[in-house]
C-alpha cells in the first residue's frame, strides 16, 4: 500500500512539472470558475466535480445545484451553472454569454484517496480560442480529518496547453467549524512566485450557517454566506475588485446530501415519530433485487438505534402485522427498543394476531395497540421431535447410531422412537428458562404479576382483543390507521412522521474528511459446510483479508449455525483465531450457535449471546444409514469392482434427482471400532480447543460438554458466553475494543452484503422442488447422507426454532 501511494504521488508531481513546460495557456484558473465559493476540494465538494473530477466520488447520493450571477450595474445576467452528481459520476454545464461549457466526470476510490477523470467541451469557442476541449485528472487525498491535499491536471485536446493546480485544506479542530484553504495554478513558463493563488477560510459558527472568505493574489477578494437546511442549501457570494468595489454577486440553490443545520432542526422540532412496518420475514440477508418480503435484522436494529439517538424523534411506532421472526431475533429487537425507552422516548406497537414470540416483542411498548378483531395465542413453549426409526424400517433402511456422549442427541430421530432421558432433561431445562424469560419480561413491562401471566398462559391460551384489553395485555383496541390519534394521546400534541430514509441520511452523511473507521460484520449462517451454509471455503479467506486490511478496525462475527462438518468449522475457527491476534473480534450469537456453530465462536475476544440463544453442544455425533431392503423395494440394483479391502464402504444405489447415495452394507465391527476412536478423538480435540479459546481448564469444559446445549443465559453462568446482548451490543463492544470514541461515526461493512442477486424462485414460481428442499429435516438427511459415517459437530433441525417455509 505504501509503495503504491509513493508511485501515485510521483506521477502527480510529474504531471504538475510537465505543465510548467507547456507552450500555451488556458484562461486563468480563477477566472474560469466564478461560482466557486472556496477551494474546489476543501469546501462543499466544489462544483460537484466540474473543477476537480475527484469530487464526484465524494457525494453520498443524488445532488444538484444551480448557480447564477447578478452584476452590480446591470442586474442579473445570463451567466449560470447547473451541476448534478451521483456517487462517482457527475455532469455539469455553465453558460457564459452565448457559450456553454459541458463537463462529464467519473471518480473512483474512497473518502481518503479519491481520483477522477473529466472531459470538458464547449458549444462555442471564444474569439481568443482559449475554451478548448479539455481532459482533466484530479486527485484528493485526505489521510487524516485535519488535512486535505488535492492535485488537478488539465490537458487541452486541441493545443499544447497544460495546467497543474495544487490545493491544500486544513481543519485545525478536525470538524468543519473552521476550514482554511489555499490553492495555486501553474501554467506555461510561470515561476513559482508568478503563479496565481488564493487563500481563504470557511467559518461555521452555528451549525448550518457558514461564512466564506477568499483572497486572491491580485488583491481581489470574495465574501459570502451559505445556509444549510438539511437537504436544501443556498448561498450568496460577493466578488470584489482590488479597489474594494463589488463587481458582481453569485447565488446558488442546491439539494441532495444532508448537511447538519441548527435552522433545520428548529424548523423540524422534536415532536416527530419514526414508523416501521415490519411485514415479512426477518432474516440477516436479503437478495439484491425482487426480495421485498425480506427484512434485514441489522438494518432494522440500526434504524431503531438511529432514531433513539436523533433528538428530533420522540416516538417509534412499529406495525408487527405479518412479521415472521425467530424468537431470539425478536428478543434482540425488544432489547433495542428498551434502550429507546431508557432515553425517555416512547414506543408504540400495533399487533393484530400474535403468538408467544410476537407478543413477547410487542409487550415492550409504552402503548400497545391491538386490532379489535385480533387474537392472542399464548399456549407456552414446546420442543418436540419427529422420530423416523419406524419410517426407515418400512422403507428398508437401517440406521446405526454412533453415540458416545450423554447429551449429543441429534441422531436420535433416526435411531429411536422417543427422546432419551438425557435429551428430555436438557430440553426441559431449556424450555423452562425460555418460559421464565417470557413471564419475567412481560410481567415487568406490562405491569402484571408473574402469577397473572402464568394464569393467562395456563387457563386462557387464546385471548380475544376485548379480553386482552380487560386483562391489561394491551392498551387500546384500534387499527393501524388510528396511529395518529394514539400518538396525540401521549401528550396531547400532534406528531409528524419523519421519513426513515432521511433519518438514515442524517446519520450516515458525515462531514469529517477521510474514510471513517470500519467494522466488519461477517455472517456465518447455516450449516457448517465447505460450500453450503457458512461456505467455509469462501468465508475463511474473507476473514483473512479482513484481518490484513488496516481500514478494518474490528470484526464482528454473527453466528447463526447449528454446526455440521468439523473441517469447515475448524477452517473458519483458525482464521478467527488469526484475526483476533491482529484486531478485536467479537462474536454475536443469534438463534443458534451450537456444536460446530460454537466451534467457530470459541476464539473470539468476547462472545455475546441472547438469553434464549441455543449455545454450547460441545460434542460430536455420527451414524451410518444403509440399505436393508430399500433398493429391492425400488427395483434398483448396484454393482462394482474394487481394489482395497474397505473400498466398498459407502457404495450403494444413488437416488435420482436427490443425489443421495445409500450404502449397501453396514460397517464391520473392525470398521466401527475405528470410527468410534475417530469420534472420541475429535471430541477430545473439540474440548481442548474450547478450553484454549475460552481460557478455561480442560476438565471444566469437559464437565459442561458431553454434547449438552444451553440457553445463552445459562451459557454465561458456566463461561461459554461473556455477555448477554443483541447484535448492536456486539458492535458497540467491538467499537470500544478498537479504541474508537463513543460518538465517532463507524462504517459497518457487511460480509457478504447480500444473499444473492435475485431469488431463484422467480424462475420456477410453481416448482415443488424448492418446497421439498427447503424442509429443514430433508436438508439434514441430505447433509447426513453426504457426510455419512463422518464425525459431525452439529445439532438437528427442530432443536432450534425456525421460520416456517425456510
């Protein structure tokens, strides 16, 4: 990286020097751009790339500005400029008399090092012939928030004219309250002392009110004022000659990126609310296009966090109708909403029909609205399994379970007809803790006794809207359309809805120079496999890249995985360990981070889980599914030749379309003994690695292992988890561990940012294959058959909650 920067600067210096030996001149740099209020790269992104094309890469969204001129004697003239930009691309046109100059720019890079190319042409040439087609290369370097260095090289495409411009910007206080700038333009044969220059300052005494001043080497000067009103901006700039006479004034109006404004805040006030409609499936990732039904957990949590910190928002209103969400993810939203309440802001929630998980989330509200025709279904919690032993027997399949650890029960569904006592014990304990969490939090936030909540669950089960109101489960019966009335009832004042997009722009549009520090949010989702689920073959190198990237100050690994292949788990775990040696790594465990999912968690500096997270399950399972009459029932046969005594292990018929191979025989006693040794060796390795990663004695880990899973709350008590919290808790801790100030803006880089480009179901909307293959039990059987006979650190689908249809 360092050598590349040196080469980059060398090329720029070469181009600047080459401009000094040009034999022809452009019109003076400072005369060509009368609409510039200050240095082109030091203030307000210049003219959106019309001067320095690198500025096109500094905008956050669509921007447009219009400038015009008024002369002191003749009034308004026909001189004007129109400029527009989207990130990395801009276009502008200026009119001076009968001539129009056009410019197209393209920029690339980041906010610390941005480069751009521009092409300018004119509709009419002046009599002196100086308005020529021109090619520009601009660069802006902002290595620290206090300093901005810009280089600009202009080349005529019609003559030998060349020009080099150097600009320096300084912010003594790091923020935009005071910006000092100076620029100098070099042309043909000019000595350093002869090159035209300007110096100036931009002062922002009040947020959104800016005063600009610029002094030129010929004693001319400019004075101006700029007002920012959020996404709208306006300015006025007076131009004075060397004898202090005002020659003309330029005016502008613009819209686009959000700029902080005390005036804007005063106009907007504090009596605003944010409305979030959460209809759809809450998940971590969505497709890039055509996936309107997916809601992203981090995006939702971030929206709540931004609203909590914005002084203009007093209420957050959520519509939970149609929300499909995992229990632990619902708790994470609930936890974030509690933080909103702790800041003195109000939460209003609307529900129509709700079960245990949705009502648990909704109960956090200050005002809980319910549809008059709605219904609550509150039966409690249950964990159960479907056992397939009898089914396999009827199909002609046999399963030999290799179970050597008391609580590692995933394979029971294939070998038993009911739960083992050990499995029943761990499941009951888990359910008891989740139930207690529900009762305690609902009773606390609804002002009900625990006994009352117990009674509703055990005696009412189904609660209609009127009964819910009478028992204190909800506060008012009305539709979502009555939200404005409910909000006004909070304090008697009418509230205005604040657009979510604008709220995000306010939070993400920063005025500091340079690239903000970054924290990587890495997703490890699904089964631990080399090419599916967490995609270890892809994920491990990504983590290595993040570890070696100096722009990434910390890594948050979000784990929502039941485990799977030990190789895939360890491949990712090793990279996490290596990464943690270079920068902070915080683990955020979601609904399930058990077995192999815990394996990839164990080397994090800190492990954060929710109270209902399924964690632990330190153990290994194995088993052998083989043909015991299945092939003959289907009329299928197989044959083979072999070299090697055990070469036929795993060989048998392959089911068409499904790609599942069924071994034709069970293992011999000798082969089974080898497998048992392998599983036990893997288990002891797993225990040792957890002890090493968590800094615990190996015998302590062994006592809590045996394949037993725990709630996150229990996991914290026994040392498997460090803190209880949500995804935002993990990000906050990562920020603190990276020594970033609480108020510092941090950019979150999600890896991967999307699930894919578009959903595959768009191409087969009536296919039944997707319905079958999306069944979690089917996927487990397919995964198990793929890894038949291998030790597997994983828990079975059904041991953790899922969203139906996924």
